[in-house]
């Protein structure tokens, strides 16, 4: 049985009398520990797919099943637990807390879960050991993205969802971050 299943997932947004279909009967399955890249043009539904899979948005119809749990029907407390324990999310626009330092942005994720990684070592993994005391406004876009990645992996999630995780990075840093994702995947992360 697949670890992740999208079964006829639709997502519609209503704007007055207009209905926009962000996803129209999306179907796919992913095995546990698989490394998958979703590609497509702007507006194809990639971010919507990740948001539904991560429990941050809901499908209009269809089923999303993760590890034999139907995510589409989780109640609020169950959804919070799912996001906290199972998901590491790297947002396209970082979503760092501006009045917290880099280390504090990572620590906040570790305080919410059991068996978290050490925040300092996690920042070191993404090449930001010497920037841990800087606030997001004092970091480049690429550095902010790496803090977001460190925050996403700090809770040792079973699944990492990354929405354009290397979009703001230079070629060398992109290579380093992809190596990190491959290393995490080899450790069993989907």
C-alpha cells in the first residue's frame, strides 16, 4: 500500500460567480521514503497540492491518504498533530518570524515536538552556523530560505514538503541543499 495517495483530489476557489479549479481530479501515489519532484507551469496546482498534502488547506473533494490515515477528514486537533509530528514544510516565501533570530526560528519548531534535532547543528547543516544570531532582515533571501529549511527538518518529520526550496539560492548553495535533501531521504524521509 502506498504511503501517500491522492485520489481524485479537486480544489476549487470561488470568487463571486467565478469558480477556479486549482486541482481537477489529481491522482498519484508515493511510496514511503521516495524522493519526488512535482514540476509544471505556474498555476498548475503545485503549491495547492503541497498545501493539501501538508494539511494547511483542504480539498474540495477527493481523498488524501497518508500512512493509512485519511488526512481529508482529520479534525482540527488531529490535523495539528499531523502537521507537528509528520510534516516539515519549506514555504516558498520562507515565513520566518521577523523578530526572532535564525536560531530562534529553528528552536520554535523543536519546542513543539519530541526527539527534535539540535537547532545549532541543524543550522550548521544548511551552512548558517555563523549567522545564527542574525534576524531575517539581516539575512539574504538565500540565507532566509536555508533557515526555513533548517526549521522544516528540525522536528525530524517523516515527510518534507518543499515549495521551491532552492528558488532564491545560487547554484553552489542549491547543490548543497539538494545533497541535504538526498541525505535526509536516505535516512528514510519521504
